[in-house]
């Protein structure tokens, strides 16, 4: 029997979208802008590396990742964030970030915090795995609004001590999905100080970190290191899905303190699926190469510029700092999704499907998420249709 704590879960966002749109007829050619699945080309040499190492499919791969892959990752972290981490002790290879974000709660959340049920903080809107992970460990979820008023990031510092004293873990996504907001140095410092004061761990989902408009986003471990705070306070999560257009490679990692990584390794030894060896060999080379990342970022910048031009004169629309989603306001998000599908053949995601109702308020109700993953020509056509259909411009 499905555990009682899961009984009231809403359907997954994309299942809810199908239920909303599939009964509605549309005679237009379809363009899907719902899921964050990169469509740019990945480096062609990835195929060659997988082929050259195909004999590795004959072997069980190392569960924690090859030494070479962990070394490539720690080298990338040193280059990108100026942090020195031991490849053996501070890094674990993952099948993408979702697995790690879920298992981190399983591995790190205590059964009680200060004698009471532990609390896990999550932004609202949020990546759905945060909620399911918290429910799986029997924690109480605290949904913290990430709205225009808070800079589209959750203000955990505004929570009362009674909540913070029970907090065991805090999820945070920067650059944020879906709003594209970036946590500043000051934001990270305040959050890390809060975690130090109330003794909770920060789980920093940074999988959009390499898609940005101007300056590279700072990272949680980077700021913790600058502050002299030990890595046990923060665990970061990255993948090649967005950075390198390789969502199907399923290559990600977590990095943090030795004790936390050891606990996560123990969890994965029982429940995790290791990345096949040929794919690990490919990932070693991909983490070591920045040329394709710069080229990929340039393509997204072109589409950001298109969005600036198309929506720049519409009041209330804010362009993202990073990531590849637009978070567009509309008075009714489900109505907007149905209207765009019926009249233009566009599929977008209602914001309420990424958010939770709290005290009768859902911070995603009046937004749609639009993924800028198609090529430039398709993106331009789609954004012009959205402007015409929703904003009558």
C-alpha cells in the first residue's frame, strides 16, 4: 500500500499538463516549451569516446565513479569556484542530480531535530523532488515563497526560530528554476550564517550554473570556503544535462564534506545505480572541456536577447538572470496554457503545477514557465506567438 503521507500528492506536473491539454483540440503544428530538455548539439566527440570504451559495458561500473571522473570534477570545481576538494573524499558521481537531491535527504536528515519532527525547507515554486524527498524521510515540509517581493528566492532568514530550530535541511536552487534568479554573495552569506546558527545543512541545486547572461553565478561551497565555514555545512549538486546538452548521459555529481559524502555513498551502495563505465569515460572528457560550454552559453544569450526585444515593452515581465526559463505573468496560468495550445499549438507549463498551495495561496498561479530550449528560429516564432496571444501586442 502506498504510504499515507503520499496519498494527497498532486499528479506530477507533466501528467497534470496532459490532463489539462489533451482533451483540447489544436490544429496547429506543435512546439513544446514545457520541459527543460536541452536541444542544442552536444560535443560530437562524446560518441567517439563511448564507442572507444564500449567494452566497459561488459563490467560493473564503480558505484562512486571512476577516480579519473572524480578527479575531473574536482579539477572543474577548483577552476570554476576556486575551491580545493579531495576527489576521493569530497565528491560522489551521480546519475544526474535528481537522484542525489533525493538520496541526500535519505542520507542526511535525522529522525528528530531538537526532540521534534525535523523540518526541511524548500522554495515555493520548487523542483518536485525536494517535496518527495522530505515526505520520504518523514520530515515536515516548510514551503517558503520565492516571489517578486523576495527577489524570486526564498527568504529563509525571515522564518521564526521555532521553525529554524527544527530545520534539518534546506533546499535552494540557484540559478532558480523556474524564475532564473541568482543567489548573490550576500544571499549565500546570510543563508550560511543562518545554517551555522541553527545547525542545518544546505542542499544547493546548482545544475543551471553554467547558463547565464553576464557574470557567472557564485556557488554555495565557494562562499562557504571564503567564509571559512567547513564543507559539511553545504552540499552542492551539478550535472552535464544543461551545461553540456547531455541530459541522456545521466552524469552528475554531489560535492561536500567528507562525512556527508560518506553517508551519501553508503546510501547509494544500497539504492543507487552506477553510471556505465563508457559513459563515465565520456563524462571525464566533458567536465574537462569548456569550449563547448561557451558555445552553448552563446546560443542561449541570443535567445535571451530575443526575449528582451519581444517582451521588453510589456509591463510586469522580468527577464531571467540565468537558466533557460521565462517566468511570464498572466492572470490565470491554466487559462494561458489552454489558450496558447488551442490558438497557437504551443505547450507551456502553468506555474501552479510547480508550486504548492499554502494557506490558500499558490505563488505560481499567475505565471507560466516557458523553456527556451528550441533553436533560435523556433524560439523567436514561439515568443512572438506568446506576445500576440497573451498580451495582445
